[in-house]
C-alpha cells in the first residue's frame, strides 16, 4: 500500500500510500498556443497552503526550464476502493501515482502507458535498483518510475511518552514492550489510546500484514509457481490475539475502531493515539495535513521477531505513472516532469538543495526517512547535500534509521493485494468489536475467498 500509506504524493504518499481525485482527463496539446499541456498529481486534498505553494514553486521552475510545456496540477490521493472508478471515468491526470502493490495488475491491464523509450533516454536509466524498478516492469517494458520507497515503522508521540513517565529516547523494541507501554499510557494519560492500528479502506489488512511479517508469517506463499493464500496461519492469529488482548484485557486502543490512513493520522496529530504502525515517510503528511510538530514526533523500528529468520519489515512505495490516453508529446513531457520532480533531487546536488530549500522555506519537513531508489551510497550522498536544510530532529528518527538498512525487507503480497487487504479489514474490525470473534473462521473465509480470485487468474 501507500503509506502510504502517505504514499499519495510522496510528499504524500508511502504507503504508502486515500481520498479522491479532482481531475480531468488528458487533454492533449493545445493547438491555440502550440504548447504541450499536461495534468499532474500534486498533493493530498487537505494539505496546508504552504505545501501547495512549495509544489507550485516547483511547477514554475519546471515550466521556466521547459517553456513549451504547461502544467496543471490536481489534488490527488490513492484509495484502493475508488481508483478503478477514476480510471474508468477517465479522470486521472497525465501523471499520477499508484502503490507498488497495484502497478503490476494495472500495467498488465493496459492501464499504464508504456514509457520504456522515454525512460531509457534518461542518463541514469541503468542505475535503478532493479528490485525496486521491477514493480513497474513487464519483461523489458517499463510502465512507470518508482519513487519514495518506504519501510514500515512505529510512529510515536514523544510528548505523550513523557506525560506517561516513559523515556521517549527509549521506545519499545518488542511487541511485549509495545503492549506494556500502551497500557501505561492509556492509564496515565486520559483520553489517549496507547496503541492503535488502521482498520478500514484496505488499510486494516495492510497493517495486519505488516504485523504478521514482523512476526515471521506470510499472507501468501509461492510454490512451483503457484500462489497460495495463507492468511489463516498461526502467526497472523498471534498478531490478532495480541490486538484482541490490548482491546479487551488492557483497554489501551481507545474506542474508535474505524480508522483508515487519513483517520489515524488525524487522531495521532490530535494527540489521541500515542503509537501506531506507519510508513517511514508519514511525517511529511503529518506536518502538511495534521500540523504535527516534528519535535514531538518519534519513529522507531517495528518490533521484529529476531528468533524467526522469516521475520522482516514490510516495504512499499509509489510508482509515478503516465495515463495511456496521453499523446506522445504528453508522454515525453510527463517523463520530463517525473524526472524533474521525483528523480533529480535524488541525483543532482543543485536540484536536491533547491528542492530542500523550497520545502524548508515553506515550513515543510526535510530529512524524512525513506529507502533508496538507487543504492544506499546515493541515498547517503543525497542526505549530505541537503544537510543544511534538514529541519526535523534526526535524533528523533534515529531508532529507525540506525537499524533499517540492516533489516530483512519484505515486499507486500503480489496477488490480489488490495482484495486481500480489504477482506482482512473485516477480520481486524471483528477482533476489536467482538470479544468472542472466531479468528480461525474469519481467516479461513479470507483464504477461501481470495484463493478463488487467484485461481481465476489462470
């Protein structure tokens, strides 16, 4: 998913990767002025004015360097349930983003433009991390450019930790510690859920998958080329039982059990939730949409079961894609925009500093943790370039950044991912609202229903 799910505009993100799109379909070049007109996804609806100004400033810079291109930006945010409708209605912009999990199904369905020729003209085309680029490829064909890869972490409110008498510099490192801290917080800070997970809009299944991976389980397995849906496994049951105990034994998850990505971010920003699993890049959206002070924000590694070699951290990200309805001229302009907005700030020192300065000047966070699109050396070099503009306390995210590059990173399930996540939403909700929910039966039903979809692909 997207982080984001920020994933919506990296900047939004992550994530992950949750809203609607106010769009118009591809319009082609405007013969009245002889220029190429394209529409591009900007930020999530509801982002603050400073964030939109920062984006608009980048658009002006691009148009100055490319006077034959006119850009119209549109507010945009990915949501699994509504994206198909937007595609069918022809309301996507020329440049939009989709999560890693959906890029393969969309390109196979002909819903993403083939931009192989345009991408191969880029001077760094051969430098992509192939494991990352693979999410946007089919054979030798390229249907998008990945950006903003993220790993799941545990976001926490440092101020709430202090109010509860906990050390914000020593966040929990095991699930038992998460539970213990959550209980202390809920008891000592009235009205605050010590811990919570997302539950709807496919995010409940996404986060259940996250906590399952961290314990060593898998929602899907592949043997002899055949995918088997395995949500009904002991590890997922343990993750659900753990959540059940926080709810029914500890009373430490609050009382709102219908939270999607935007909803839980809003609750966290309002100080109603102290800890929740999140994409590592979510701070951007928390600042833009929820006015979170980076000084009060903490990010640590999601607890991973070190006794299980399969345990790992779920990763995701976004793919910047081009509408198949775009003309050749628009495709050319679209890839130029993707290169300018998403890639150059990773590869070019002047662009990296310029982008960071624009963000910093408008009060946007600089230095938010992501994963490398290319390699760690390029990532580290980029961070050194923008060091002077970083405006978040790096020590607050060090519990994550100090360890993530040594972690076992695991991709999301790749068969009917969103359908699987949606089916698991109801399981998570049941555990939180029904003390006697039959976890075995619920997971067995998910396996049966999603397996039918997987088998039907043949």
